C-alpha cells in the first residue's frame, strides 16, 4: 500500500509541474515531500485511500470527481487524529480561450469519533485546513472547515471499506461530497 501512496503523491507532483506554476507551488512541493517522508512512519496509523464525487453544487461531470488519501492515528479508544489530502485534475480546451485547467488541492487535519463495533463502525469528525484551487488565474487559497461522517464496514476477512459524506466550507460555495474507499 506504500506504493499506492507514493503513486498518489507522484501524481500530485506531476500535475503541479504540468501547470508550470513553479513559484507558487514550491511550498506545496516541499509539503508533499515532507508528507512522503512522514508516510514511512505511518505503520501505527490507519491509512486510507478513497474516491468520490461532489454532490453539491452542481457542476459538469469532469469537475465533480476527487481522490483522497490520508491516515488516522489512535489517540484513545474511540478518538482519532488524522490528516487528509484531496485532489483532482480537470482540463478543458476552448477554441477562443485556449486550454483551461483546474487542480483542487485540499489539505485537512481533523479529529474523528468512531463507535465501537466488530463489523460496522460509525464515525463523525471535524477539522480544518487549506482549501485551494490551482488554475489559469493562479493559486487561490482559503482557510476551510471540514466535516465528515460515515461508516467503516469490516468484512469477515478483515477488509475495511469506507463510505463517507463530507462537507467542506471555504471562500466560495460549500461543497458536499460522497466518498468510498479502503482502509488498511
């Protein structure tokens, strides 16, 4: 699974290099490298990878999808402190305006309460972090609120599946997202 995390971070670096906003994204690249170094020490954490879609506000299909990865650290029996990175890449070509691109890049730190259970665990959490968009106009950064809730399903073979609803509020319209993923 370390390979999946490395591929995820490599794709972010590729996207940042592709849009050639080197001056503004230098700090992001340093942050990503630090997270990659930190990822080696995540053995005690519950790591996850998930994909989702934006339910609200309405957008074109190309603008709706997100991928995310992160980890949750046990701080007590039911509480976890975690981080999450969300991103996507959208590109459109227009005869009059040329190529338009948009890269949402969100970084959150949150705390979650998880119920006890052997097969199903409900969770609810809140956090804060960077909500940003990198596009033709530059890098637009906002301080954001991150609310999350969902269920973790644990199969008989001890595979963990996540189904989650997220609410993100930042400098523009609030977003409501649905995610599905795996946890290990």
